[in-house]
């Protein structure tokens, strides 16, 4: 006989939310870390966010969150989390901020690769002549700039005198 998973405990979710964040990012990679943290572990806000980004029902999302919460509650702390717990209190907020910014940058990079790169590639293919002109103009400008700074000539003058 199959037992149904335990219902989602909103208080436990709020208490274990920081430990749950890596699992949430792994389970739903399309979710932004900043948006996840903005829910502050509130069960309804988190379910709403996940449902808005996926095609899942609220019931399925609540079941999955309850399973992830059970995993976090049953597993011992990871070494990084244990080290962070023993760190001075001023470093922990900075570490979270840096981690949050890194995750946000990763999300932006993925979005650019997913959304902008194909558009730029298609545009370059459609307007090949313009793309070549731009690349040539950029190369010429860079060469003139470096030449005005004496970049290749300094090395040649040193080799000729030595």
C-alpha cells in the first residue's frame, strides 16, 4: 500500500529554507536565486513562484517541496554549511550575498546564451556583409589604436638595437 507524503509544513519550510535553496535550484533550474530568496521561505509564495515558471499544479509542487524538505530535515549538514555556521557572524551575510550574486550572474549568463545568442547568430547570418564590415571596422580601429600607442614598434625597436 502506497503512503502519501507528509503535508508541507510551512513553519519547517521557513526554518530550513536556507538549507533547501540548493535543492530547489537543482530541482527547478529555471528559477532565479534572487526570486527564490525573495519568497523568504513562505510556502504559498514559493509554490506560486514554482507554478508560475513550470506547468505543474499546486498540489504536485507542494508534494515535491514536502519531499525535498524531508530530505533536508533527514540529512546531516554539509561540510560547507558546517563551516559557514562556525564562521564569524559578519562573514555569513557577505558570503550569502556573494553566493546570491554569483547565482544571479549564472542565471543571466544562461538567459543570454538561451535568448540573445541565437538572435545575434541569425542576424549575423541574414546580414553577412554588414557583419563582415563591422568586424573589419573593429579590427581596423583596434589596429590603429594599438599602433598609435606604439605597441608593435617598441618590441621591434628593442630587438633591432640589441
